[in-house]
């Protein structure tokens, strides 16, 4: 009898573009597994990511604003969900493998530190090298040992703008990541009173749109139109340049503003104190990180531990270790 998985695989061959990634043609996993009767290989990867501890922790990790007041600001988890939605829309429109796209999107930021890119820069300075995409790959291959397919691992590792994904689905996630964070960080910056919509340069709103939804729609449609019939996803020159300019505007106006620099000084102090404490006190580390310490060194183990922390866990740990106890 034909299984559900085989029926889904046949549907992929019938409806996806010839250059899409097909589940039954995956380069495979590091450790072979018996195929699932109900799910394709990429659906199985998506489910493994979704049920992981590292995915749940994204709920309490910074996206743009650290510990914001209000329930409507993005976290690393809601960012991930927005990336997934945008990437799936692109994949569906271009007849790519939507399941693979979703798996990469859900896993792309699993290795992010507490306090967002501020925490990433701190760990890089302290340890000599740390990049969140490499840590995301480490999470799925070593720390949680999800045994994912090669295509998902490749997309996770290469999702940053400087990366080169080897599948069109990985390219869709890379574009979706930029589309998501540029636009939702604008939305959150307006909500926080850091930015006014009228401050966005008019030459950019003229090309990309004046509202959150209009800009996302314009960017997605441009990728679909510019990439139709090609395994290489791209933006048109006009929209690509405007998107890069909008990203540069956000760095100058929001990410590198004085308040952000001051906030990074505080978060860096928290993580540096934790880092140096655990480097000197292995016994205070959870035992699950001890084998990493023995095999790859103290810095690697401490980076793994701190990167796994949520904002509130890191803050609570700092308070517990370094703040005076309440004597009242």
C-alpha cells in the first residue's frame, strides 16, 4: 500500500518546480533513520525543531528591544514565526518546498543569545569567536542532537545576508529574515517612541510603501517576480537597493542610537560577569555541559550555556550570583 509519506512525495514531484528540493531526494541525515509513514523528511525536521527546548526558549529572548514595556513588542519567537510566514509565502508562490522552508525558518535563530545581537557581540568578544547562525547549527547537531537533514542544516547555517544557502528554500528564508526584522523593528520602534513613520526617507517609502503591510507585500512580490523560473532568488535592483538603504537607516536611527549603546553596555556587563564566573567555577555549570568542557574547552562550554539562556534567566542568574541578598 502507498503510505501518506509516499503520497506527499508524489505530490511534490507533481507540483513543485524542477529545481525545488524534494523530500525523497534529500542528501540525508548524519545518522540514518527509518522513514516515517505519515511525514516527509522535511516535515519530520520541522516537528523536531518545533518540539525542542531551544525553540521554546525563544519566547523570552530579545529581538530588538530588551525587556520592553508592553505585550505587543516582538520577541525572538514572534520574529521566527513572522520569518516562517513570509518565507512560506515566497516558497508557495515560486513552487518551492514549503515544508523545508518552514523547517529552516523555525530553526534559524535557535542559537541566539540573551539580549539579541548585543549578547552575540559580547560572547564573540569574550571567547574570540561567536556567531548566532553557527550556534544555531550547533544546537541542532550537538546540543539537542536533532539529527536533521542536510538541507535544513545548510539553510540554518547560511541564513544571514552574507551566507550562501545551497537550496532555493534556504534563500527564501534568508530574504524573509531581512524582510521580517527590518519591518517589524520599524513597527516596534514606532511603538516605543524611538522612531516616527515620517522620519523614514521619502525616496524609500515611494519605492517600498508607507505602511508595515505595504512594505512587506512589496518586498515579497518583488522577489517572486524577479525570481520566477530561476533557482536563484533575487530582488530587483530598485527594491533591493531600497531595502538595503532602509536597513542602513535602521542601523543609524535605531540599532546604534545612544540609548541602544548604553543598553549594550549594561547587558554586556551582565554576560561578561556570568562568563568569567563560570569559566572559574565549572561546578556551577549544569552537568550536561561538562563533556563539552572536557572535549572542547571551558570557553566553548560556557558559551553554549550562556547562549542557551533567556533574557530573564540570565538576569536572574546575575542577580543571584552578584547582587546583595535581601537582609530584611
